[in-house]
C-alpha cells in the first residue's frame, strides 16, 4: 500500500535527505523546488538508448509517448505552472520523485471516473488533469476496478469503464517509472544484514552496484553451499539481503537501460535494474560494464543537487551504455531518431500548408501571379518537409513508408498533395493548389490527433506476418496511394458541389468542366493503384496464410473502394451520371475510403488484427454525417438544376 | 425469337448490367463484412459469398439478394460479351479490353480454386513425420474392415453427400465390397455426445446439437447412423461423432467393420518430418517476431532439409505448406507442435498474372487519356493565343 509514498521517502533518503517525516513534508510541498535541468543534460538524457516495446529507442521517444499516454499531450506543467518537456518530466520522475508525484500529468476525460473512485474534484473541470498524489488515496480501488473492467470485452466497456482501465494502466506505468530508482536506496545495510556486514564490514552501507559486484562472496549467504547447505547465515535465504533481492527481482523492474553483453544473441532483451539483481545474485552472471553503469546511476541520484557532479556521472553513464549498445549495433540510429522528433518536421509542414492556404485564398480575390507563386512555394516547402520526415522514418526503421495506420495517414496525405500539384500543373485553375494546402494541413492534423489519442510509439515492432519489406513496400504502399487518390477525388467533388451551391464562378461552365476532368483523372489514377494494391494484398495473403481471398473485413474494405471507383467510371462511361453526379459519387468515394481505411479496424474481427483500433467511432460517424449532408445538398442542386433536355416532358 | 435473343444479348452485354452487378457486389461486400461481427467468417462466406442467393436479415425484415457466386458468373458473362466482344475496338479501347481480359483471368482463377483446390492442415510434434493433411471444416465417413494386420482398404463417403441431411431426410450408402448398407439419418454440423433423456438413444447416449461456433473450424459434426446387413436382419444403430477416440464397430456376417466420422483427409505425395520449431519474440515483449519450422521433406527416398516460416512457405509438387500455428500442448508431452496450412491450388499463380494484365491495361488506357487531354489543352491554348 502507498507504494509511491514509500518510494518517495526512499528516493529522498538515497539523495541524502532523511526519510520519514521530512519525506512526508516534501510530499505536501507541491512546488518544484530544484534547479531546472540544463539543456545539455536534457539533451544527454534525450539521446540515451533504452529498450522498450521490443526495440531500442532514445529516452526522449520513450518519455514522449509515455507522457502522451498519461497526459494526452507532449508536455507537462508543474504545480507552479512551469512547462516541462517529456524528457524533463521523466528526469524529474527518476531523480525528484517526491516532486513529480505532484505534477498533474494524468488526464481524466470525465470526472465521473473520480466519483466512481470516491475521489473529490472540487474546483476542477469535468475534463482535467490530476497528479499521482491526487489519485493515490484511491489506488487500491482503482486497480481493483481496473482488473474487473479488463475482464469486459473492450468493445462492450462503457466510457467510464474504459477510462478506469486506462487510468489504472497509466498509474501502474507511472509507478514503474517513479519507483524505478527506489531500489538504489532500499537495500539493507550492515546493521540489518549479516551477509553485508561479513563481506563489507560492520559499518558499511554499500550501494547496489557494490553489492552486486561481490555477488560471488554473498551467494553462500543467500543460498548456502554444497559443503554448508545452510549457509553462513543459518537458514538459506534468511538474511534480509536475500529477502530484499528476491522481492525486488520479482517486483519493480523499471525500464531496460542496460544493454546485455556484446556476446548475447542479437535479439536479447536489455536489462533492467531488477534483471541485474537477478542475473548477478541468483544466476552468477558477471556483468562488470552494466554494474559500472549502475554505479553511475546511483551516483547521479546521490548528486542530483550537485549539477556538475551529476553531469559528470551522467556523461560516464551515457558513455558506457552507448559503447555497449554500439558494440551490439543498436545505437547507430538513436541520435537520428532523437533529432527527427526534435525537428518536428510534420508540425512545420502543417504550418507551411496553412500559410499556403491563406495565400491561395487571397489569390482568388486578387489578380497577379505573386500570391499563387508564393502559395505554390509554401506547398512545395511543406511537401518537402513531409517527404523528408517520411524518408527519415523509413531510414530509422529500415522499413518502407507505411507499416502502421499513423504512417498511412502521413503517406496518403503526401500522395494526395502530390497528385493535387500534378492536377494543378495540368489545369492551372488554382483549385488543385488550394486543395493541396487543405489536404496537407488536414492530413497532418489527423495524424497528429491520432498520435495524441493513441499515445503509443508510432514506430512499433511489427508482428511476424508484417515482417516483410517486399510486401509492405508493394501492397501497403499501393493501397495507401489508392486511399490518397480517393480522398482527393472526394475533395474535388466538395469544391464542385459547394461551389455550385454558393454560386462560385456561376457563369463559368469551363471551370466546372475542368473540375470534372480533374476528378475523373484522379479517380482513374486511384483505381489503378487500388486494383493493383488489392490484388497484391491477395497475393501476399496467399504467401502468408495460404489463401488469395478470404472475405476478411480489411480485404473487403479494399474491394469496396475498387468496386465504387469502377461503378463511378462505368456510370460516367454509360452516361448515367454527368459532372454533378461525378462530384457526388466522388464525395461518396471518400466515404468508402474512410470506411475501408478506418472503419473496418473498428469491427475487431478478421485476420488483420494488427490494424485494429478504437476510440475513433464518433469522429468517423461525424465525418459520415457531414458527407451525407454534402451529398444531399449535391443531389438537391442536381435535381433543381437538371438540364432542360433531361427533364421528363409533361406528356410523359 | 431473334428479337428476344438480340435483346438478351444487348442486356447481358450492357454497361447498365455491369453497373447493377457491381452495385450488388458492393452491397453484399458491405453486408457480408458487417455480418462477420455477429457470425463466423465461414458462415458468412457460405451464405453471402459462395451462394447463388442470400436472404439478409435487415433488422428483422428478410431481404432477398443475389449471392456473390451468381453475381460473379453474371459479371464474367457481361465482361466477355460487353467488355471484350461487343466493345468498339480501336486504339482508344485496347487498354480497356486488356483490363477486362485481366479481370476474366482473375475470375477464372477464382473459379478453378473454388472448384478444385484442396485446403487443410498438418500438425506435427517435433520428431513426428506425416504425409496426410486434414480439412478444417469438411467431413467424411470412412468404412473399413477391422483387421489385426495387413493393409486396410477404406471406403469413404464425402461430406457433401450427407452433411445437408436435415428434417427427417436420410441417405443410404453401400458398395459391392461391403456386406451392408450404411443409412445416415440425422446429421449435426456442431454437436456433442451426452446421455439420452429417458434412457433412449444408442446405449443410453445421444448427440446434443450445438449452435455453430464463431470459429466454425472448431465445430464438431455428428450423425445418427444405422448399419443394415444386405443378408437381412435388423439394423445396428450407432452414433458417429467427429472427435470420438474410437470409431463405431459393427459385426456383419461374421466380419467386424469400423465406421468413423473424420475431418476430410488428403494424402501428400511426400512426407514431412518436423525437426525443430523456433519462436522468436521482440525483446522484452510477448509479441512474436517470427516463428519457423525446420522440416525434412522426403520424396521418393530422397530427403531434404527445408525451413518454413511466416511469408516463406514450402512449395512442392503442386502443394504449398504455410507456417500457420504452434503450441506446446500437454497432450503431446509438452513438446512443440507446429501446424502447417496445406493448399493444393491449380490456379496458384493466376492472381499475379491477372494483376500484371489488369495493371498494364489500366496504365495503357489512362495514359492514352492523359496524353489526349494534354494535347487538347495545348491545342486550346494555341487557339486562344
């Protein structure tokens, strides 16, 4: 009970403060009291390699997505209003736990969750942020309810139950991080442990690295020997050190900061502090480099208020970890990934698309070539940033551009913008250019929102079936190009419908013919990629699962896009629809794309389980509702403005 | 008559019919996808995608619709008549014709696969060898004379001949090689044995019907049967159940016969021995990174070591073996087992070729359109200048 409270006292003790009363007082003092971390130190920690989710990544990436999951944003405010980056927040969790527990970093969407837990929320908004200290009194109840609701199928949980499950996971994750270094001050000393007194001396208070460094001498005290099965301490395992080591190795393990030996297999797991205890004390492993790094970590905790001393040991720690990771070939891309996230390329690209849109909008009302050219320049810069970002992700992952839903948004956005620019090159109406800005900004906004909502690493390890760059590069990429083209066709359809509705270029039929021509071209382009991508998907399924087509929801979604595009093009060819019908059909094409791309992932059935998602149902239905209105408006305009030749004669 | 034929031809070759077919295909694709939330994929495939007609339950209102099989046949006819034969043939339509031909190749491949492919599983423990694979869903009744030694000849009744027996319908099977007729009376697609109420049934046991499971591969079929000796005498009643450890036994004219209900089995022209199974996780997680099996393939006395893994199947003699499952069941002494999907599909390579043809056709057609469009724009620009 009150695990973090105990941990706070321990961390304070390890840092040189006395535990107990003082620790409790510090708990009640929510202000951030320590000196802000220097940018150099933050940068050093940001580029530290850690292993999480099956891959080695920079600590900044780990901090970023962990905080995103907890807080719903990429930052955290202290009670004093100071804004912390994710890496700063994580450093505070490690080294100033007693303060970090007061940071309001748990986003609760609905205060009803707190009512259910018996916690008050006076003075807070319905959707607000809380600290660990706020939630701690209901910790046991939260975990109990969380476990209970975990037993309910995720699709059947009500919103409060879903949030309780989420909150319990987040609190548990926070405890792992904030209690991560608790072990470094919690070992028994010589006064408590006869084993430590015998090996280190009667007055000794050794650190964990020192204890683990003498694992060979301590082992008989913990387990006995063949000659003396009861061990020097009497009953094996009766020494407090043995009890501590066992409880710790089974309990809090923190994060995997220590690379394994260079001789370990390529896919060996990195070590946590608990693993070091396990491997050295109980398995007899010799891990000198890891223990030296552990000694640095202990020293950092001790020297947390002596920043020069702290920085020296942090540099030493980083040097050891980087060297060990480098020997295993697991460090090369860490600086690049840290730099990639720091550069925020997609945010800049989004801003450039927005500027491009403003310029394009002004260009509609003013003659001259300057504004369109500036707008075009802005779009080109944005698209280059997007392309660089996608390329960097490919380099970091060693994968083709699309392996996750998040990446499919980035790629489809890029495709729709590039095809828009090609259409602008062909038609030079300014419309496709404006659409490129809208689609670029909207696509990147969607990617950003999705990342915020999911709060998980967007460069995850891939399940076995996806571990093939050939099929990811061929099938997934072509299908995503089909998505992008379908959305662009829908966007042009919107311009036609809304333009006619609001009288845009009312007497310029050439303008609408040009739009129809664009729509047709984009649909043809999209059909080519949708058909090829869908058939390639079947061939991949045949290679992986032994059947070409299984009527799985994801396969059906891709087929639906192909069928709708075929219907539209044949209807146009057969004269069943004209310009307005093409526009309406294109808007519906975008609906089919959205349903196939996102909707089928909500069904939670089929073999494509790696793509399942949740929490977007409302947004998706909202989108469908808006599109339904646009389609109805388009149909109404079409009926009201039917060409005279097509109207039934009174005699008929 | 000629007028009727002409009109039929016109209709079958029309773009309008193509639109109707494509629209129904889209509708059924959507309905069949949503239906998978309620029922098993196998059941949905059977009802929506492999049928001539389907009655969709639209919020309690039965909605009769054409099945996808019927629609695909109509689409093939429409494509041949309208998209290949009747279509105007000049330089502007070659791409479309090529594309239609590609779709026809794809449809033909699907038809061949549907009619003539064999699909099943082969599960082996490490050290075990096998040369037979079994279907997940198809069943068969096997009749054999019980002998202490020597080769045994099995008479096999394929599932399609008895699995649809419902509502009191029965069927009798026999052969000159056996001294009896086997009457199959009632068949359940999913059932389990249990005590018969009131002490009836066969030796106090009966089959209790169960609703189809969400994963129909786990459904276990069962049937009530009777052995009727050709030499006369009363029938010998029996129960067949797919998971029964020992088959039903009957003595007719002094000879003992076994009758069992099994998943449909096929013989491979080679044998597979599982040497080693390996599973690798992403470090520090429970997520599988890869799983693979080392097997010894033996054919005509020649052995060869092969690795089968996800995305890297083994192709041999027209059969393809895919890594599809694994486990360490206690029933096999905690040894690793590896499950391979086994497929024999005469049209295995057809999708790839059809994809190339379709892509070539679309590329040709759309390129021509684009070039024409650019030329007309340039001409317009000249005129306006």
